C-alpha cells in the first residue's frame, strides 16, 4: 500500500449505524476504521474483477452484454444525438 502522503483523502458521509458497525468490525479485526473500510472496498473490487461466485460471474457477464448491446444499437441507429 502507498504511504499516507501518496494517498488522496476522501471525505465520506456515513449513517451513524453503519459507522458504528464498521467500528465494531475494525476493532474485532485489530484495524483502524480507515484500514477496515479500505480492506472492505478492496475485497469488493477484487470480487468484481475475479468473480468466484455464480452471482459475481453473472454480474460481470451482464455488464459485458450491456456494453455489447449498446455498441450494436449505436452502430445500427447511429450515434447518440
């Protein structure tokens, strides 16, 4: 992971209940709240990039189909106006 000076800060508004739950998880896992959130986001992105479940694979393939369909429709009916 990059050094703290090389990482852009990001302000995120969270509902109090979600923040409390994330704090519980971070404490349980021995991480800071920031580190816990980063780990969760990284895990989610990795799951999207490398789906191990049928739902992840279906989501990825649905997105590919959508992109292909849009390109086909654009070529058939011309570019968006």
